């Protein structure tokens, strides 16, 4: 049985803006995040994902951000609240 990460962070629907980060050491270039939310993620020529702009999720796009996090098989996307 392989290594499994701990529980994913919970998301409170508070007032703080959601900011995304991607761990480049974990990202394997599946592009699922980009397929779900191309306005939040970008993919380079090697398939590595990055967050657009400063990673702040615009109002109304929180669900897409959470869906992308839940669909990343490498647990490479992290959400933090400022
Ligand atoms: S889904 Fe995860 S592993 Fe795949 S490109 Fe996006 S961040 Fe990287």
C-alpha cells in the first residue's frame, strides 16, 4: 500500500479570500485543474500547472477552485485563506 497524504484542508465559507498554490514537486501534469478552471490555472509546455496571477480566486469561482483541488490526483493544489 502506497503513501497517502493526510486529510485535505477544510474550507470555511468565511470572508477571507481564497488563494491557491501548487506544489511543483507534486504536480505531474494531468491538467485536470486546467480542464476544470482554465481561468484559475495555466499549463506550461511540459504540462506543469501554475496558478494564474497571484492565485487569488475571484468571487464566485470558489466552487471551481474546490473542484479542482478535489480532482488533483497528486494533492498538489493547496488553498489558503489570507
Ligand atoms: S491536476 Fe494536479 S497534478 Fe495535474 S496539472 Fe493540475 S495541479 Fe498538477
